[in-house]
C-alpha cells in the first residue's frame, strides 16, 4: 500500500462511528482535520453526531486528541455531519456542514473562524430553500472567478403509512453558489436528473471540478455501475444532461482534486456490484480503494495504485489535501467484523508525492478519460 497510516479513529463505547471529514491549513501552519463523530449507541446516518476536530503541527505525521467544535444540541437537530473546509478571502476559515433537523429538512450551513479554528462564529444557512439536500464531505470548491460552489443532491421524502422513517425519491443534483464569500447564495437555474433510464438512486453525492478551459466538470454516484458526468459552461448556472463516465463503481462516491502541478487525482472504488461478486452488505462493495492521475485534464488516466483492498472492509468518502511534498487522505475504513460497518472507522493516510509518482509510473493501466 502507498504511504503510511498516521491516524486511525476507531469506534468505541459511546462513540459508535467516526466518519467523513476535510482538511485545511491555518495561518500558523497547523493542519486541521474536521470530521463527524457520533455519540450514543447508533451509527445510522440520522443518529446523534457532532463535528469534531484534530490538529497536526508536523505536516500530518501525528495528530492531537479530538475536540468537539459543533454539537447537535446547539442546532436543536437530529445531527450535524459531512464537513467541507475553505479558506475565505479575508483570511477566515469557512466550515461547511449538514444540519439534519428532520427527515425532510437537511441543509448546508456555514460558520467562520478568525482564530485558526479554535472558535467558530454564528451558523448561517447556505441553501436558499427548504429541502433535503445531501452534500458530501470535502466538496466545496472556489472557482477561478472567486465564486464558491456547493454541489448537492436533493431527495424528496415520502412517509409510507404507519412508518416513521421516509422513503426517499431518486436524487437529482443541484448547485448553490455565492459571489460574496458566502453572505448570499443562489441556486442553479435547472436541476440535473437522470433521464431515459431507471434508477432507484438517481444522481447522488455530486462533486465538481474546474477545468483549465473554464468548464465545470461534475460527477455523481449512481446505482447503474458507474459514475455519471455533466458539465457547465457558465460557472454552474446551467448544466448539461448527465451521461455515463469512465469511472465504474458501486453505489459509492468518487473524489477528485487538482494537484498544485496541474494534474488531476481521482480516488474511487472501481468494481461495480455485478451479480456474481460476493461482498458483505455493510461494506457496500466499496473495496478496493484506488487512485489514478491525469496529466491532460482527465482525457486519460495513469495508474491505478491500490490504497486499500481488504475484502472485509469498505473504503469511501475520501478527503484529499496536498502538502508541500505529500498527500493527506482522510477516508472511512471500517472492517465489518471489527467495526460493524465500513463507515464507522476513520483513517488518515500520508503519501509522499514522490512515492505516489513512482507507484503510478510502474502501472500499465491507461484508462480513457472524461470527455464531452
């Protein structure tokens, strides 16, 4: 496996799940990693959870003990979860996260910190209307224009007779954006939905990346054996129809970031849930976890390298952060037999960039890439 595990946040008594987070660097050169820490005895998505934070002062080699920075109680909600972090133009840190008030009210909120994440200001809602919006961790993107864009999936809940738990409709993707550092927000002019195909999931957990041409490339997970892709030529105001991409996957998220040298890094689970594949339900088929690099705006991909491949574990919701000479990856890495489910254990892996380049160069795989 590439790199080394530098932090492993296992579930325990009163803390049944630690999952999905994001990294950011402070003015004092500390690295913050904020993540979802559950409390009580349930690890289900709607169970009680808080936003926790750990810190590193040595480029991610070691980490502090966790500290809770946002609680479910202060929002009077079911839970808070799914963190993204962004440096704002005034030097403050922006903390974006989901607040689940009810089974029909899940929205994105923003808090700001002017002291390196030690304290956080008033929470303000980023979504312009009521709804059930899912935004993955580490998804908030600043465009070259300065615009901040939030990729979300919206589900419509319906409650079957006699049930307290809803059925959610197939998701469609939408985007909220701000041109004034998150003080006001707007929504894309049209939603993006699957058409011409039957899907129970729809377009879930979208992500977005800006290409050097200015085009926005977006993707979303589906239950159709691959990620679907769509694009915008006007900063996210309108989007093309969604079509299948080259990234095969089960119902599991893809993570993609641009490195400082211009290359694109993609991390995902490549194997779809085909009929003869055996896997434990609590892993979701989310193994192996692999990485690939592209030097030509995603038109071709080199690699892959295997990051994790235990068949009894699942790996997903990867946060990507580039240091001076290494990558930090934060992802769920639960073993079913030990942890109960793949979402319950959180792991940080540190990979020297030279090791990543060396590993990728030794592979013969050459995947045809994205394109419209």
